[in-house]
C-alpha cells in the first residue's frame, strides 16, 4: 500500500510539474508574442512617422518652391514697373525743363523773327521800286530814239489745199487649200479595235487623243460614225 501511495504521489507531482511548465511556457510565449507585436507596432509607427515627415518635407519643399517661383516673376514684374516708372519720371522732368526753356526763349525768338521779317519786307519793297523805275525810263528813251513807223504790208492769203484721195478698198484674202498631212503608215483594222487604240499604238502613250486626226484622214473609208470600224479596213496613219 505504501508503494502504491508513493507511485501515485510521484505521478501527481509529475503532472503538476508538467502543467506548471506548460503554463509557464504559454505565459512566456504570450509575453514574447506581445513584445514582438509591440515592437512591430512601434517600428511600423516609426516608419510611418518617418515617411509622413519625409512626405511633409517634400510637399513643403515643393510648396515653397512653387511659392518662390510664383513670387519671382511678380518681383521681376514689380522691378520692371519700378524701373519704367523711374524712367518715365526722369523723362517727364526733362520734358518739363525743356518746355520751361522753350517758354523762356519763345518771346525772344518771336521778337527776333518779327524784326527779321520786317527788314526783309522793307528790302524787297525797295528792290521792287528800283526795278520798276528802271524799265520805265528805258522804254521812254527807246520810244524817243525810234524813227517813224513803216507802213504795214498786206497780209498773205493761204491757197486752199487739194482734198485727199479716197482710200482704195483692200483686196479680199485668198483662201489657199491646206496641204494634205503626210502618211506615217497604213493599218488594217482588226476586230475589236477603235481609233483610240490605233492612235495609242502608233503615237505612243498620250497619243490616243490624236484619234481625230486619223478620222479626218480616213473619213471616206470610215464614214460618219468614227466609233464604228469594220475589220479589214485599211487606214492611213498621218503624221502629227
């Protein structure tokens, strides 16, 4: 009985130790899993924070670059407008100065011009009076020196001219007969042929338009219809 009690006690002790070890291992595994999860969360949070900071820095840099790019043309335009304003102001000042100088000089110049005009008028009047006096005295001296006037001869009467002869009528133009075109070759019509095909054969590419020349040269043979050819007809091919 004592041996059986010892065995049962040993078994119970082993079971309890096994349970305790299992619980401890489970607890440690849970703790390790929790730690790993926390570490992973922390690392992911850090990474996300880093990424967010990088993105924010990039977006901020982009925004600042855009703002600077926007401001730079504005500043340039402002500088240009300021320069133009300064140039305009200097030009206006110079124009005002020149206007003042001209206003000061204008009465003097006007008076000088008036005096010059008056002097020129007086000189021209004097010269005109002298010139008028001289020819009058010369004319009087010439009339006194001339002898008595000679009697005038009777005017000649022009003889009447003969009337021009009537133009002769022009002779009517003489119509000369056109020379017959020279024959280049002779052709016997085959079945299915037309004047265009014959012209193309003898005159080359583009020569099919000369089929009327063949028709005019062989009108007696072909007849009134140039599109109807009989096989066996002998046609003359004229030179074009």
